[in-house]
C-alpha cells in the first residue's frame, strides 16, 4: 500500500529535479511546463526500467519493513530520470528543429 | 486447543458463547471497515483521476477539428488554436498518467481477490489499453508538439488524428472492462471461482458497451466544449486575445450544444434502457420508484428518498413519462423497488438517486445554456453579452461534476456487486490489508493529489495566460 505512495513521491522528485536542472542549466530547459512534463515521464521510465534491480516501491516496503537505503536509491534514480529525460528531450527537439531548418 | 463442553458450567458456556460472539462481531466489523476504506480510497483516487481523461478525450476531437480547418483554409489562427489546446492536452494527459498509476496498483493492493478471480478477463482489456492506446497517444502527442516543422502540415494533422484515436481507444478499452463488470458476457467460471474468457468477440460486442462508450465520449466532448468556450469567454471579458476568444467561444458553443443533445439522446436514452433491461433493481433505485405503479410509471423531477418510510419526500413528478421514455408505452408497468429483495438492490440508494438526478439535471442545464448561447451567436450578440459570457466561464466545473456523478451512478448502481450478479464487492477486497493501512495511504493520496492539483492549475493557468499567440514550436 505504502509502495503506491512511494511511486507518486518518485514522480514528484522527477518533476523537482527536472525543473531544478533546467533552471541551473538554461540551455537544457524546456520551460516550466516542458520540464514538469518531462520530469514525470523521465522518472517513471527510469524507475519502471531499472526499479526491479531492487529499488522499486515494492522492494522498499518489502515484508512491511521500510528500507531507507533503497528509498534513497529510488529517489536518486527518480531525480536522475528527470534530468536524463530533459537532456534527451532537448537533444531530440534541437535535432528535429535543425533537420526542419535544413529542409 | 479443544474444549469439552460437558465439563463447563452453564455460566462458563454462556461466557464462552459471548466471547466468540464478540470475536465474530469484531471480525465482521473489521471486514466492513476494510471494505469501506478500500471503496473510499478507490472512489477518491478514480474521481481525481477522471478529471483529466474526460478533458483529453473531448479535446483531442476539437484539436483535430481546428487542424482540419487550418488545412482547408490556411488561416493561421486555426493552427495556433490546435497547438494551444494540444499544450493543455499534454498537461492533462501527464496528470492522467500520474493519477492513473495508483489505480493500477490498487488492483493489486486493495482488490487482490478481484484481480485474482477476474484477471483472465479484465487483464486483457486493461493490457490492451496500456499497450495500444497509451503508446499511440503518447508517441503521437510528442510528435504533434515538437514535429510540425519537420513533418509538414498534412503529417502534423495525421499525428493529431492518431492522438485522438489513441485517447478514444483508451476510453473504449476501459469501457469494455466496465461493461463486462456491469453485464458479464463471454466468460466461463472455473471450479476454483476464477473467470476465464470464453469468447473474445463477445467482450467487445457486449450490448452494454457501445451505448456506454458513446455516452461517455459525448459527455467528454461536453466537458471540452465548455472548457474551450470558457477560455474564449475569459479572453473576451479580459479584452485580451479577443480574436481567439471569439473563435474558441463560437467553436465551444457549437460543439457544446451538439454534444449535450447527443448525451441526452440517443446515447443517454439507450443507456437507461440497458439499465432497465439488465439491472431492473438499479433502474428502480436510480429513478426513485419505491412502489410499483400499475398503470404507467411517473418520472421524478425532484424528491428526496426517505429510506425509513420507503417513499420520496416533497416529490414533483410527471405521470406516465418514465414508461413512455423506457418502453414507448404510456401505460407500461415498471417494477418498483418493492418487487426486489433487499440484496438485489444497490446498497446506497440515496447516493445513487442523487448522483443520477444531478447528472440528468446538469445535462438539461447544459442544453439550455448552449441553446441560448447559440441563439445569441446567430443574432451576432454573443460576444458582447457579458452576463452570458460570465455564466459560460463559471459553468466550467459543472460538466466535470456531471461526468463524475454519471460514473457514480454506474458504479453505485452495480453495488453490492463488482461483477453484476456474480461477484460481490465484499468478496473482491484483499483480506490481509488492514483498514488502518488503507486510511493512512488515503491520507497520503489526499496530500499528494492536492500538490498535483495545484501544479496542474499553475501549468494550465500559465498556458491560458500566455494564450495561443505565444507559440514557440
């Protein structure tokens, strides 16, 4: 049950990290809206892809015992998901714009 | 440990009996608490979730319309309108994804028994929703937002069309799941109580499905039409981006009137007939018919269910109309709640009755408002009629309320069953998850959803404030 809440917290961490990264490194920013949306999908993607290595919400709440270490790893990966999502998205958007201007 | 009853005195036997009674009552109470909190949590999370998809489904249709108009007449404002609403769509879509994740988890955590027994059926439709609709919608959404220059206008229109198809397909698969729960078809029940799919095509030709889908989709178009019209009214009232304000208001009013009418007839009518046919006890409860009338049933406009005296208080009703609307026969008898056993009736009749009447009442108001707005649009007075513009702007929460109460009607009407007539709601919960655990996570959801709701309002507010003239891509 608490695992479900952790999954939502991961998403919010992704939103915060993408916006923070975007505000520090302006060249990667897609604006508040863009950063927020990318933060959501980036964190979901990374947690869904790699969470089964042992830091998905269910492993954190394994047998009802809260595992702080796994939670920290989960939070770090959520934040990384938001940042990576932003970098990759910015790369794709700039490539698409470059291709279209070449055309 | 076994107790030999012959060795005990009458007093001890009585004490033991009372002790076991207390345990039984406590266990029963705990089960009822678990059921209550599981239902409460699901109701809260799905109500919040459904704020978002109901707009995306309707809005995708209007975006396709704007883009199509641009392809036809090459007027830039239609293209800007399509891109502007796609940004609002993207915010809604993302919030829908975030709030949809707890729904997916809850099937496993709170409703494990239901998932175990019916996974062979609902797993099919829910997996298809994720695999086909979600990926179609999300991939083409990104292409629509970022790829206009790269793809050219015709392909850009096609990406918008695929977003629309993806969002409506999503609705189709969810409604197919719900239709099976309302009117189970095409399945077989194994000896261990598990439901397995017997006939795949029956799942998608379920007589409950098509009217429910069309009704739901038209209702989502009503929501989006009101949102588009209210943004238009807002721009006109603020004297800002008035060219777009007029376009949005005009488009919203036309879509609003057509969809409001289609929600009532034929889709709403068709749905009500299905309820009367397949869930007659539910039909009697939602219409507030406590006693069977012998010569035609009246339609209740206003009244409060009095569950003690089994009647409606302060009733205003029109005779014979319900019989005519349901069976096109003024004198046809419709079974009242007195014809059913208590266990055949929904377990919360007042909530069902009010949900249904709020939905119908609001739907009628929408037709009226949009009809008046269209009349003044035709008379070329709408854009200067400030009271009407204020009314359209402030009516925007009400289609959401109507949609949600519509879903409450469907879900409360199916109770006390999860799968109508086959699986009781109390038999579908996870027996090991305590009510305290569910209550704790419910409070967590409330807090996190408030945060998400605030973020949503900020994002949509920023987009509306920037307006359609502010298009970067």
